[in-house]
C-alpha cells in the first residue's frame, strides 16, 4: 500500500489563504503529519515576489522584500528534526524575471540566496534536499538554462537530492490549449534529456488532467523517469480544481483513487500539496479535518470499500 509520506509546506500563500499560524500551531501540525506517516517536508518556496520565509539580506537588496517577522525556515527545520523528517529547501521565485526571459537574473538571485541559506541553516541535521520551485509544463530552453545553472550550483553547496514538481499542461487549466499525452511525452523526453544528472526527483502534479486520463500521464512520467534514471514521485494534490472556487479540500474518494492510480503506475513515493491547508485536522477548512479522519480510517483498514 502506497501512502502519502511527504508534503509541501506553503507559508508563502500565493493563491490560497494564510492560516496565520505561529510556532504552536505549526508544532501541532507537524505532530499530525507524523501521525499519518509523513517523513518528508518540502518548503514549496522560501520566497515569492516580495514575500519571504526568513529575513534575507539578499532578497531585501534585490527585491525590497517585506519583513518576515517569524523565521519559518528555522521553525520548519527544528520541527522536521524533532519528528525525524527530511527537509527540502525550496528556492526563490521572483514571479518576474523568468517570466520576462531574464533567466540569468533569476539564477543569479537564487545562487546568492542559496549561499545565504547555507550560511544560516546548512548545519541543520534535517536539511536533506533541494527543491527548485520554478514549475514548468513543457520544454522551455530558458528555464533549462536556469535548471542547468541552479542545480549545479546547489549541488556544489551540498550534494543532496534535487527535486522539481512540474505540472501537466492539462485541460483543467489550459482548456483547448492543453496538450495530448503524446505531446506531453515528446516535451518531457526533451526536458529529461536536459536535466538528467542534474535533477534527482521529479514529482508531477496530478490535478491538471481528468482522473479518467490520469493513468496514461502517470505511466508516461514513470517510464521517462526510469529511462533517464530519475526518481519518479507523484504530487497527489489534496485540493479540488473542479469546484467553482479556489481551492477547497478534495473529496476523499477522489484522493484515494488518485493514490491508487499512482501506485498502479509504479510511482516510488507519494507527496501532496498540501497537508496543512487541505488535509490537516488543524486547517482553517473544516472539511480538511474530515478528510484527515477519512484518511486515518483508510490507513487502519486500507482494503475497506
């Protein structure tokens, strides 16, 4: 039985609301994560535009960022260590330079920012991976250069696994601009050919295509990852893209079905975006609490209908 054993941590609330948690609330949530078997936490991004998870001199200088007030990177690293979890550090997303083809600027800011992270937090025992937070869906030569440069630099700072979590250019987000499974395979053959040896883990987001066709994409993703000797995880989204609002917790039946499809496709590990908002008993969404309890029931009796 393949269960969810990793989650993103989203303290830079880009398109979901802040829960306004402090130290006590995060401590309680790490306990809840541990209860369901989570052993890996991934900071989805340490900064986005002017928002930051710690007071960075680099980002203050380059982007005039807002103050952090609470050092969430220190908090997350301490909690991960306390609960025997591996922490992946997510890089900075300017939301600007790479969208305007200023790829070198995006990479340069991130290299300086990563130096700062290593100086402040590199000694933490829970730190065990890098996460390049820039998400792509198709081959992009400019972003390949960012991946090339940034992945090599991160590995020179500490040689731990490097992960990306791309998305499928599916109909839920792109409508009639979505690509077919055959086009997806062609695009990602080109991407994998460029990132082999640089990226260790690829965890595709699973929510941009219909569940009816999800298996086909999962099998393509796993097959390509195997071909290029990259670990294949699945990012099983715990929120619902099909509702008219952004974004409610998903129905447990749909979550379970996506997990079963990922296991059948041969995925090595399941992670989610993301536990704290959409699956946690502590979430601001009441239905996340119920999703947590349905998931616990399934863990206890996985073969139940």
